[in-house]
C-alpha cells in the first residue's frame, strides 16, 4: 500500500537579519531559542515537497530516499534528513519514505529553499503518518532542523508569517509583525549563483558585523514599518556589512547600483545568495527587466509577486 502527499511552501527573500545565538556574550545551546531578527517577504514562486510512503513487508526498518529536483542526494539534504530521522521515533511499522523537493527558484541562492523543504517535509509527514503534531510543533521542528544544520535562522518563521513581515524575536515560537503591501507590487529577481549559508553563519568576523548591522536595520523598520523603509533598511544593511566587497560580488553590486538609479521602490541583495531583487509597481516592470537582461547570460531572471498563502496540501492519495 502506498500513500502520497504534496505540500506547497513559498520561497522567501530575507532583506536583512541579525544573528541571535548568544545572550550577553553567552552562547545559546538550545536550538529552539537560536534564530534571527530581521525582515523579508514570501514569493509567488514555491517549493513543492512530494512524499510517497510505501509499507514494507517482512522488514523491520525504515528506508528513506531524498531527492531535489529529481536528483537523489539523501543524507546530503541535511535539513530534510534530520527531520525524517527525527520522526522515526513516532513510527512503529516498516516503511519506505521517498521525499522529493522541486523548487521554482534556484537552491542556495537566497530564496529560502531549505526552509521551504523543511516545512514541506514535516507538514507532509505529519499528514501521511497521522502524527497529530500541532501547527506550532511542526514549525518548531522545521526551525530546529535549519538551525542545527546551519541552513537558516529565521526563514521558517518568515514563511509561516506569510507576505512581508518583521521577525521581532529569534527562535520559536515565532514572533512576527506583518507589513501592509501596496496594491500592484511586483518583485523582479535574478541570481548569479550560490552562496553557502553555512560558511557565512560560521564566520565569526562576518557574523559580528551582521549582528550590528541587523540591529540597526530592524530598529529603523520597527519605527516605520512600510515597504519603502524595508527596502531602505535592506540596502543600508548590505552597505553596513560590506558584504558585496568581502564576498567579491562585483556583478551583484553593479546590478544593485544600476537598479537603484531607477525611480522604483528599491533593489537589494538576497540574504544569503548571489542574487538581487527589485521591488516596484507593474508600470516599472519593463524597465526593471531591461536592467536585469543587460547582465545575461550570467543571470537567471524571475518576474514574481508577494505570496500571502499558508502552507498548502495540494493533493494526496
């Protein structure tokens, strides 16, 4: 007998963030309490997690297969594998669990693919295995999986927050404030490739700079929580961290600079990825895309909007 579910979770772009992994200089050991403060928005592009479970006969184990966009990677999908291993304690039958993530946007490029995959995995397994985990418990497991594997800090809470939101406190339970988005907003984004989040989060010098710049950006946005101030705070965060220079992202910097010469809401760098997003109105789309296209063939471009949906189970059998 086999059972299948598909869970849809939006991609997300983080504009700025403050790493919160210590209190008064003392490291936090509980991954539930580690996280980030910051702000970002969910996208109309999504990640879909398809889970197929088959009952095994004459076996006394649980087999797990994990793939991304059809390519088997199993334990290399650290966050998904962590969750699959975690739920084994709830299972008392022999099963083969196949998990395939398919993402609309590139992995490792600042679009929240790991958070999407983590949430898709725990929501899907909870459904298929009748685990009866609460909405909050599912989110907590996904968050802890990201923190433990250093694939993200606040992405899960941002994806559960939906739309454009401020993450006011780190860790779980999520503490967010949603920001109203004007009608007709479009997000044009493009990527030059990957940045390994784990490397950034593990660098003590860059981590310290990010913490200070993130606190400054958050204070600015909380005082005036609007889309316009979000973009200004995000642009200032990139400048204050000197991230473009320290990571040698010359093309990313050039693209950002060219976009910010336009009369649009603004453009900044995805956290964390060699990617740039521009925010404007429908009337601005053509001129924004023209700037992005001037960087072809090095860049992959997407024309999107903001997503206000909760995690969704699409179909099952």
